[in-house]
C-alpha cells in the first residue's frame, strides 16, 4: 500500500501558507480565487467535474435506495435530481 504524501512547494524556498475560511471567502469575493475551487484543511483545491458515468451511477443508486423506503428516512443527492 502506498502512503499519501504531502505535495512539496514547487518554487525553490517557497512556503505553503494555510488559509482561514475568512481569508478564502475574502479572496473569492475579490476575484483572486476562481469559483470552481474549495478550501480543504487550509489549502485551496480546484474542483473536478463529475463525469457522465459518475452522474448516472448516482442516479441509479438513488433509485435503488428509494425503493427500500425505510420509515423516517429521506434519500437525496447534491446533484440535480431527475428521477
């Protein structure tokens, strides 16, 4: 099994400075950070788009889970629901 390694700074002598949520939001409002990013553990990452296969599998799983119909449970997804 491979261990996950923290990426090294690309610039020689460069440092990574973690961002707070407030700083991330302020930079986003100023247009410095693109909209398709997210802040995880103080670092900004570009979000990956969902593939058509991913979307199809999520819809299929939703359909299967809703057929179980457990009392007091509501099944939903973050993506648009076309079922």
